[in-house]
């Protein structure tokens, strides 16, 4: 069974579980940071919550459907024995339903993450008119790409009965799978590039010190990893005999979902870094601090000067002017 697939069941299970656990830990850390720093529940937080819920669902489907996918691929490539044929035919309707549900959840993780980035950038570009117009172009483009990915996966093989699902096999069906997969992956990469255009422009336009600019670029441009994963997924999903490796496609789609949640969660550490760097008080040079202490000691020894008495906002109480005392003594004599 495993000799037919590009990746073994053990490796598939281990990597899927590890990345899913990392995604949950990163999301929990992000939630703590957002609670301490932002103290608000914003649109991007709701979108990421949706992505995490869908990630939990697709991970459950990935583990429950894993052995069935390997068996189906083995039957396609090598032909079944009698026992394997009966088991596979009985599982075909359930496998089809799970695959379509998993595809819906996969895209419902990846695209909400992109929308979360977009709504985060919106607050940063309000005073940049051209970039703000580009944001209103990127938003409907991303939503339409999400809807298109959902429709494309369901149209590839929308059937649930054995005879109709078997009609999705063969060279014509494989060509349709290749076409739809290439189209959805291309749109996925394009929308990633659109989202990445915002931090690139912000890094170029916004005036911040080099350390903050470096932290902003590293945290936000982690989306490049998602582009790399999408390219890997589409580049090697055909086996040497031309058949579609359904296990490989499902594996990389699942990992891209987990990586998407990790990427948007790690970006919250940039907020903590920038906030801490902006609120940290600036330290005075040592020479200036020593001079300040000398002046304070001198004032205590000889008393405040006339200039210091007239400085508004001084911590020392001002002396009452002498003409006022003269007027008070004249009034008392009366």
C-alpha cells in the first residue's frame, strides 16, 4: 500500500500531527499577546478563529481518511485483489464525501488567513490613498478566489454514489483534476503575492528605524513560505506513470493549512516587539545624567535662582513677590 505513494503513512501522520500542534501553540501564544497588547477582538481575530476551527476539522478528516486514500491509490496503480476491491468499493462514497469536505475546510483555513492579513494592513494604510485603493481591489479579489476554490473542488467530482464516483476515474478525469488543481494553485499563489504587496510597500514607505523595519519584514513576509508550499504541492503531484498522487495532494494541502495559521500567529510577536520598543523610555547619556545630579545638588546648597523661580511647571513653589508683601503690611497698619 505505501509503495505506491510518495510519502509513507508514518511520515504523513508524524508531520501532520507536528504541524497541527505547532499551529495550535502559535495560535494560543498569539491570543495571549493580543489580549495583553491590543485588548480588543478585531475582524482579523474573528477570521483567524474561523481558520483554527476549520483546521481542527480538516485535521480530523485527514487522520480518519488517511488509510482509505492509500488503499485507493494502490487500487488505481496496481489493481486490487478480491478482498481489497470489495473494501475499497464499499468505502468509495464515504471517501468522496470526506475528500470534498476536507477540500472545503482546507480553503476555509487558507483564505481567512489572507483576509486576516488584509484587515490588519487596512489600519496601517488609511493615510496612504493609493495603497488604500489597492486594498479595496485586493479584498474582493481574495473573496472571489476563495469562492472559486470551493466551487472548483466540488465540481471536480461532486458525486457520492459508487457508479457516479467511478466515473471520476480515467484519463479524462485525471486531466480535469490536473486542470482544476493547477488553476486553484495559481490563484492561491497570486492572492499570496497580492497580500505580500502590502508589507513590501509599507516597509518602503513608513519611516521606522532599521531594527523595527527588520522585525516587520521578517514577521510579515513569512507568507513567502506559503507560496513555496503551494509550488511544491503542484510541482510533484503526478506520478511517473502519469497518475495523480491523491495522497501527495492531500498531504501538502493539509500542511499548507497548518503553516497558514502558524504564519499569521507568529506575526503577533511583531506587535509585541514594536509595542515594547515604542514604550521603552529613552535612557540619557551618562555625562548628561551626572550633570543633572550636580545641578540638583548645587540648587539645594545655594537655593533656587531667580530664573528657576519664573520657570513655569517647576516642581519648586514660587516665592511671593515683594510688592505683594509691602501691600499686605500697609493694609495691616490701617
